[in-house]
């Protein structure tokens, strides 16, 4: 009897530990941060040459490990030239683990810019609804295992899992971005209101996510009389993430030549995961240059370098797709004619 009580206490402790780990889950990070600009910083919303932009990015993380770690973000933003900003909509989905732990977020974004020929300072606000859920029927506990046969199909556990498996909450964020000459620097805060994401009765506040990014664009043909589309650029960047007790840094550079962009990065894992090297290739396919219409396709792959190495995980892969166009009815000039903008860095 004591053995059974001890086993139940152990299982209860395991459930509480699992719940604790889930409630402190960190937001995912994209290696191709430049191909999901609105996720990186809401101040980058509406900051592009055309009128309408659509971005989609998908990440499959550590594909050879048990369970599922898949992430997707889709955004659409509209450039409003009268105030140098725009309005946008972003949807993010995360699928983690064999228990189908899902996180969804739908947010609206508004941005505004001030400045002139020498600099552009942009501000962004984000607000939306988040949802997290878990399929408790996919969890397996010790009293569902036979010492000889393993998992018993159709068995149920005596563990008290509680009734709550789905939660909705309001979520908010804000960002700022400055482009001055060949420098760009920005920062953003997500989950500013610290929403309660707990599945149990006790509150569990979501930690804020802070992001800082810095880029420099070096013209490799400064004295050649060439259009920007014909030049070559070297673009080093640093991105810093911090959420709760976890932090990481992504540092590297891109070589941009006409419609091809190649990058090499190193990302420190911190407590969020293993450190890794990242190789990325981006291809811009102009459809109508005068109408700022283009299709962007990107691929990247992460190779872990720490104890959770490549042979254990098979690394992580990302694919991205972007489309940008100008609407036929648009006849309003941009608020900042001739000034460099954030899209010049990507």
C-alpha cells in the first residue's frame, strides 16, 4: 500500500514538474529573422517599398528528436505612405511535444515613423489574442506501463490532470527602430502585460521577451556609378534575445549581390537550447521592378555545436516565402523620399 501511495506521489510530482516546464516555455526564435521582420520587431511593420507585403516562415527544429518542434509565422502588412508606417496582421503557431502542446497568437499591428533625409525613426504597437492548449490524452504515465510489455493501449491513468487544457489571453507588444545612414538599430518588447498562461488554478505570468538588433550596411562598390540593385553589400548584424532567465545572441553577416543573399551566423543557445552555426540563402525574384513587385524565397539550416549536437538532433531547417507589390490605385508618394529604410538592409 505504501508502495502504491509512493508511486502516486511520484506521478503527481512528475505531472507538476511537466506543467511547470510547459508554463515557462520560451518563445521560439527564427534564424531568418530578416525574413520575418514583423515577428522580430513590430516597428518594422509597413517599412518596405511597395504597398502590400506578405511573409511566411516555417521552422522544423531538431527533427530527429522524439516529439514535434515546429513553428510557423504568417504576416501581412500594408504600407501607408502618409505617415511612413502601416497596419498589419500576424499569426504565429507553435507545435511542441508529443502531447500536442499548441500555442497560437493572432495580433494586429500599427506603426508610425518620423524623420527626414538623414534618419527614419519608427514606432510599432501590437495587440492580439493568444491561445495555448494541450491534448492530455496523449500523455503517458507510469500506471499505464507494464514492466514487460511497455505501454498498454487503451489504458487510463489514475493521475489527477485537472480539467483545464485550453487557455485564451490578451497579449501586447511594442517596438522602436532607427535607420541613420548605413546603421540600423531597434528593440522590441513582447508580452508587456504579462498574461496568465497557467493550466492550473495558480497564476503563471508569461515572461516578457526583449529583442535588440543592430545592423550595418557596407557598400562594396561605393565609387561605381551603379543602381542599388546592381551593387554588392556586406551586412553584419547582431540580434539579442532575452526572456525570463534565458538569453541568446545571434551574430553574423550577409553578402548581398543583386538578387542573391548568402549569410553565415553563430547563435549562442544559453538556456534556450544548444549553440549553433547557421547558413542561409535568400533569393529575390523581381517580377516588376517599377511596381516594386517581387517574390522572395529563403532557406537556412542550423548545425548545433554543443552537447546536443548534430548527430543527436539532425539540426534545424527553415523555409521562408515573401511577396511584395504595389497596388494600381496608389498615387501617394512616400513620406521619406530618398532616405534609407530598414528594407535596404535585407
